[in-house]
């Protein structure tokens, strides 16, 4: 269990598979985000038909409501949500640290105010680990100290060092909970802001603190230039062991998926697929398309003629635009389904091209077309 098999490479791009308690995930893979235990507006069967192999649940939001005790009593996240395939839960660190003015940080943990009702919570590395154990996802993330993308060196250093100290506490707690059950694995998170030496130190010291079944790269795509994210991924590639999957947290726009895969990333997650979908922004190989635009009022073609999703197989742009103009929730759901399938299919295509040795040429052509056509 929790084994990663590397099946092929093309330069730094990788294709592999991760064996987890609830199934095998073929990589590279995109994880739709189920913040409250549901990918916003979508039925689990729709996600399965879209090709989702693994989804993400948000520890912070699930802890606030309905609470991990309720979820555990109802069979953990898998039983509670009826999702039978693998799941990953984040640590809650990003959400807690984004509550500016509503939280205070100490070495022990983070005290924060629930913005819904004003209740005060205190989240420690141990508590975050216990919550995720109760939720029961296949993969749990270590509690980390996230800093803004443009954080100065001293702030990034503080966050990176605290993340390492908290990692030791998370691992100790997780080992005590596991007691040989091996039903959940814990992955650490590399931090360090935009500073190369901090990223390298974070990676090296994280690897020195344990034998991990996977490793995450956090604190990117939070305001820093894309070129900087690419450079940091290139910097980390030779440092990270090839025998474990690499997870780039919070990244999932189509070009970012290919740029990450080209730099050795195996797993991605992002809310953008469904968030964009709810606002009528549809993803295509020729850039983003605003389905609300007047030019689609009589358009009989699908969102993307090249797409194999159930939405493109059945509905026209004109009908989808009509749903948005009529404020019918079906429109939001259909474009979300398309975007999720688009992201998943893109990673499936990338995997196939890695395995047949054509990834570099194919991805260059794909990105050139995407950027040249622009967005509506």
C-alpha cells in the first residue's frame, strides 16, 4: 500500500501510478476539489464519468462543519460522501493562514475565529493530524505555515522552519494514531516562499526527517510570477527522490498543468475548474471561452469540438448561454463538468505522450496554440 511506480519519463515529465487503499491513481493526475466533501454542484457519478481518480477534501471547512466526529461516525469521508475512490485531505494550513485579522500564530499552533459564527478554534499540528485521521482520507497532509507569494526572506524563513518543526509533531502524532493499520499516509509540504535557498533547504530537511510515500510543494501560485514558480520547480526536481509522487498544491489552470508536468509534477488540485465553470468561463484548447458572450447566442457548436465530455457531446454553446442568461443552475453545473473533464483529459493526454516519448513536442504545440488564440 502507498506505493508509487514510475512507468515512464520524457525529460523531467513523468508517468506513474500510486497505489492507495481505495484504488490506484495513474499519474499525472488532476484532483477536483471537494471543499465541503462535495465538488461544488457535481454528483459523484458525474465526477466518475469525467475520469476523476481522486478528489480533495478541505480539513478546515470540514472541521468547522459538520465536524470530523460526525463524519467519522458516518463512515469517514468515503462513507459520508459515497465517494469510493481515493481521497486526499489538505491540512487546513492555507485556509487558516488566509484568515487575516481572524487568527494569531504561536509555536504551539494557530488560534482562529470561525468567520461563520465567531467561535474560536485552536489548530495545532497534532489536532490537524487527528482531524484528518478521523476524516479517513487515503492521504493526509502535514500542517504547514503558509506565507504569501511575495513574502520577504525573514517571513519565508520563519514559515519554512516552523513547517519543519510542525512536520515532526504531525509525524509523531500520525504514527501514534496509525498503530500498524496503514489505512492513511502522511505527506509533508515543502515551503520557503519565493526564495531558492529556502526551498532547497526545506526539501533537504524534509527528506531528512522521514521516509515519505509522497511529498508536496506548497505556497506557490499565491501571487508570484509564473516564471518564478517554474524556476522553483526546476530547482527542486533533481533534489526530490524519483521514487515518490510530487504534488503541486493549489495549481490547476490548463497551461499550469502542462508546465508543472514538464517539470516533474505528478499531482495537482485547484478549485478553478468549477469556480470558472460557475461564472461561465469554459476551458478549451484555444483558451478560455466566455459562454455568456453575445456571439454564442445562436452558436450550434459545443464548447470545444475536440472535447469528449458528456456536455460537449450533447449541448450547444447557444443552449449553455441561454441557461446562464436565464440564471438556471444547470448551466453552472454543465460548464463545471466540462472544465473538470477538460483538466483531467489534459493530464491523461500528457501521460500518454510521456509514455510514447512525444510529450515535449506535443506540450510545446499545445501551449503555443492555447496562448496564441487568447481568451474571450
